[in-house]
């Protein structure tokens, strides 16, 4: 059965030049559309992700950015469908516990700090304004994620000039190509 790649954008979604959007257009990956991108509620976003993963025809790979990473960690703890996830690429997690973000995203803190029940890679930038580098390293350790240092590239979004970001596609390739049950 084919593996479906689901993209999980962060707060305000991902615009047309964001690498997630480009991947959706180029490779047919599917965005998990949330009902409210402007004032996201953690419970609502978790329920939507649970529905989408539960409705998938087979295994899935999650590709999360910013608040999507925080969503992935919160969802995985409660999900009945986490076993369907082959792996997760977690890019530039937004630190919803820092005051600037917490004020805009009430209800998202505290961040779930438990090991994910599936393989994961966390990619962080050294100059991300929404998450200090050391904090991203700590989240990777808590979640049991392999950590990748992306250098100084901001929030790893459209403004970072990543284009189609082929390097990141390589990080999810093992999960997309793995034999069933692997």
C-alpha cells in the first residue's frame, strides 16, 4: 500500500512559496487543512489530524513545520492511529512556551515532552526567531528525534529561500520507500 505524505503547516498555514506548499504541488503530498489557521486551538487541530490519519488508506509520513511540530507531539500522545505513522519530519518547531508566542497561541503550552512512538527527525536553524537552537535540541532529545542542524536559515520557511528543499526530501525518503510493516 502506498505511503501518504501529510503536511502539517504551522500557525497561519504555509503560503505559496513555502517548501511545504511546493512539495504538495510537485509531489502530490496532502495538506492537513485546519478549520482555523488564525486562532488555532490545540484540541481542534489534534482532532482534525486524528481524522485525517484515521481516514488514510495506508501508512503515513508526517511533515510538520513550526506549530505543526507541537501539534505532532501533542497528537501522538493521545492518538489511536499513531501506529500508522512511519515517520515524522519536524521542521523549526515553534516554542509556544516563550512569551511572544504564548500570547498569540493560548492553550498550546505546555509542550508535550515525551518520546514519539514513531521515528522522527527534527531540523532546526541556529537563528530561528521562534525557537532558540538549544531549545530545539532539547525538544529533539525529549521526542527521541534525530537532530539536524540547518545552519543559520531563519524559520526554515519561504523567507529562508529553500525553494523545493530537496535535501529535506532525502530525510523522509526511507519512510516513503520502506516495505510494509517496516
